[in-house]
C-alpha cells in the first residue's frame, strides 16, 4: 500500500526528530535545551500577560477617575508648568535642551530641537489641561549639529502600552485567521495581510512605517539603552575600552580576541539561537576619551551591526547610553522570531548591562554559572 508524499514527509520529519533528541551522546543536552527554550517562552508569555493586565487595570481606573474628577484647568502657573514638564518628560528621552516658562496659563517653549520633532513638542505642550496658548520660540536644526542635540536622544514615538499590544496581537491574529480560512479571493488576502501587519505591529511595538522599512531592508533594527552607574566616568570608560574583558562579566559574550596587528579590530564569539554561537569580526571606528566609543562590524559578516556608546557625568555617577543598529538574518521575520524567543540584541544587552552595573557598583556579579569580582577583570 503506497503512502502519500505528505505522509512520507511527516514520517521522515518524525524520525529525524527522534534521532536528534534521543541521540545517545548529545540527546540529553538537546532535550535540556528544548526544555529551557520552552520554559523561557512560558515565562516571557506570563510576564507580558501580567504587564498587559496591570496596564489595562490602571487605564480603566484612570478613565473612571477622570470621569469622576475631571482635570482642573484653572490652576496656578507653577502647577501648570509642572504638568507641562511632566508631559514632556514622559514623551522625550531627554528634555534638557527644552526650556518652559508659564505666565497666566500661557506657555513659552524655548531651546533647541530638531526640525522634525519641533511640531510634536508643541503639540504635546498644547495638550496639557489648562494651557491656553503656546508660544513657539524653539530654535530648529535640520541635523544634530550642536552638542545639546547630540547628547539628546530622539523621542520614541508610536510606542503602545502592553494592553494595546495584547489587543493588537489578538485582533490581528483573528483577522489573519478569518482572512485565510473563512474568506477567499481579494477580501481574504487583504484581511490576512492587514491582520498579520497588526499582530506584528503589536508584537514588536514598531510603527507600520518602520516595519515596512525593515521588511524592505532599507534600515536596520535600532536598539537604544540608557542607564546610570554609580561609578566615576574614568572607571566606567576604562571597563568599556578593554573589550577583551567582556567575556569575564557578560553572560552572552563567550570570547573576544584582539587582533595583534591592529588592536582596534577584534574577533567575537557570542550566544546565538538554540545555544549556537555566532562569530563576527568587529572594529572600533573612533574613540573620544571619557566621552564615547564607536564600532561596526567589518564587511561580509553574517550579522552586520554598528553602534556608539556615550558616557556623561551624572549627579549619581555616570550615564551610559548605547545606540546600536543591526541587520538580522532573515530580515523582519528573523527579527520577529528573535524578539519573541528573547534572542534579539536588546534582550541580551539589557541582561548584560545589569551585570556591568552590579560589577561597577558592588564590585561583583554573577556570570557563566559563577561569581566574578572587579579584581578579576583586568584593565
């Protein structure tokens, strides 16, 4: 009795899976990695659902309270100024370049801003309850050609809170399923496309325009991380300047070998998907002592990336800002899979920056299954 090609293929896949996971030598380790992968997915799902539920509850409470106690618009100038600064602080990563003055509920907005962001800043100020009029005195720049703008991070617009993300993912999945299974023809294709885009928008928390750019490979995935370390800028900069020490305190960096001919070039081995290592060659493009370090991969690497880390004195110590752009294998789909599974650079960067902060502030951290002290990290 002959078997269909589909049945034969399923049998081959099942047999390959059994051989792979029950191999006498490596099967146990492979099954352990699979269990760890599944546990990670479940933990990530629980964390996201908890955040979404908490966010939805908080928003519902806020709607009820606003209905019961509408915002008082007839307030003093000091209260109104505090509202404006709070609104700008929630929307902009850094507002040091913006000055606000309030007189008789009229707001003067001064300082420097990128021309592309000025309108959004003014709109935010105008939306504050109690503001009668906004006076635009911003100095606009087409590019970040002055220090105040170079230090400032652009506003991350289009971000959705967890509850909206969850709704978009669920709604998009329903639309896509309905379009694929219940509808036919052009209508079904449009529903499936729109639903997939909505689910992807919610899952990655990126604007549709950004998704299109990424899918068309017109831009890389952007990662930004800022944290304050209670340590001197000399100590923090010194730790970053010696990348060969990264494997000592970063969990996801396995090895860094400096090129003997050119110390600005190095070969890296880092954690990759499913326990496999990813290797690449990188080079430091510029160094400004105690200010910033820039890097990029050399041409022809499997994962191309470039970035810059900046160091700024802070009242509590040193502010470290990392900005990186990378192009994942498989483009947008590859990034989406990596994001869901926790393999993307942002997740790894967040994890290792916590270790760096602990090492500098407490003198020790845990990595690679053991403890490492600051004295073990050589400069």
